[in-house]
């Protein structure tokens, strides 16, 4: 006899069905449930004379499944609920060692909001890429983001792709003019869920047309100050939160004088606490490298500067020394 909770199969569905509710309506039986594999809902009327076509399936554990597939299923289930028990899940499964202020910004402010809409206005070299990677990883682990677009300056595309792959095991496709033309007759923005592109590329009119036809769960813009935004009639339609550090420009009298005006327009400012001691040491180290150790020829080209910085970092403790006291 058909009962609620049974797993059945029949010619009416392509896969097994879990029965949640059974209701008798005249000469018909209404079956409400869902398919086991695709998780599609089932709400169907079946003539009582056709009930003999249904077969009940015994849900017995026989340990006959492939061990590797079973392991992947267990791991997937574990990750599905991991964020409920580990609030720093993305950090613990990634190859990064974030600084305290980065952890506080990501987990203390960004991920607590029902809608993530933030401007991270930290100093250069303060680890905004790390914070972006943690946000991406955490949202994916929580199944809140699948389609992700990252817009960066042209010369940083490969750097972003490499860092996200090495530190967060996230694979992104770089979409440029060559890739775009290679997919003639189709929209390349729909082919991949994780894309990195350049601001100069997407601002072209023909590219914007194809980009406007797709949607994204998360969009990250590096050097967002290059994306000029205009508000007509001095009105912001959506509440926007801006995260700021304690740089001198953010604590100036001219800046503070505008805060109340911005709040009335829907702009909320959130100041991060002073930098951690570790970050202060990094800033001291960089200033020494920039003003004391680098020679003039180091700035002749980017490759030359990269070489000089690497030589300096490799030489600390032997050829170079610095006192942080």
C-alpha cells in the first residue's frame, strides 16, 4: 500500500520519487513529493486503476557504490553545512594567512550584511585581493554566489587569475578581445561562470551590449575609482556602505564636514580600526625599500622594479637589516 515517506518509481517520472503527501480525490490519487536526483517537485494526479504501475523501492544500504564517489558525496555534504560550524571556513580551506584587520573587514562587516555592496578603500598593498578572495570563497561555500565577474586594470588580469588559483583554488577565465572574437555567434559571457576581464575592454559599446544581457551573483571591481559614477539631483537610490581606513585624507576636516551630508543621501561610512602591528611593520618595510634601498634605475621599467624588490626581500636578514622598534 502506498504511504507517505515511500520511495516509488513508475512510468510517470524519469527517476525515483520521494512521497511527501497522498490525497484521495474521487477516482484519483494525488501524489505530492520530489524526485530524488534532480530535486524537482512532484504534484500529480494518478487514476486509481494505474496504481499497480507504481513500484515501491526499498531504501536499503548495500555498500555497493563506488568508494570514490561516496567520498565525494560525503565531502560535499560536509562542506554544505560547514559554514554553520566554522565561521572562518574560507580562510581555513585556503592557502592564505590573513592579517587581523582583513579578517575583521570580511567576517566582521562584509559577510554579516544581507546584501553585500561594499567599497574597500584600503591603501595599496594592504591586501584587498586577499579580502576579495575570501569573500568569493565564502559566498561560494555558502552557495550564495555562482556567477562571478572580476573587472581589473588590463595589466593585472593574469595576476588576479594566478593569485585566485594558487591561494584559493578558484579557476577564472580571462576574457579579452581575442577570446571574445573566438566565440563568434554566441555570447562568451554565458559560457563561463567565473570571468576576469579588463575595464578598458568592457567599456566598449559592442562589449557592453553583450554584457548587459547576462546577470551575475557577484561583481568585483579593482581600482573602482576609475569607474566614475554620477548621481543626478544629489540623490542615491540605494543605501551604500563604504569601508575606509584611517588615512589622513579620511580624517581631515574637509572630509569630516561632508559626512552628515552623505548620510542624508544614503551613504554610510564605516571606519576600520587602526592597523594591526603586523601591517605597520609591512608599511615601515616598504617605506625603507622605497626611499632608502631602491636606486634610481629601479624605476626605469616595471620588470626592473620587480627584480629590485625581489632582490631586496630575498636579502633581508643577510644583506639588509631593519629595526622595527
